[in-house]
């Protein structure tokens, strides 16, 4: 946690917004992506790690990561 807020340099938020817009535009141009067998194995391993609870603040912040990612990977 940060005990106090730190002023952001002018324009830093604009840069982040621009980068996000570029990423969204790129993603919208892509077609449906499907996982091959090797990617499916990697996904299974990653999904299992998402379900593990490291405890503490990190665990509280990342709890239920597998539920959030399920929808992202649902159509693959």
C-alpha cells in the first residue's frame, strides 16, 4: 500500500489511455483464436496456478483469478 498519493506527471494518463486504445484496436482486428494441443497443455497448467491461494494481501487481491479467466478462454 502507498501511504499517500504521488502526483502523476502531466500526460502520463493520456499515454496509458493511448496505449490501451491501440491494444483494443489491434485485438478487434484479430479473428477467433484457437489453442492447439501444446497451448491447451500450457493453459491447463496456468489455470491450476490461478486457483492456488498464496494468502495474505496478494491472495486477497488475486482471489478467484480462475473465475475471471474462464470467460476469456471460454470460446477457445
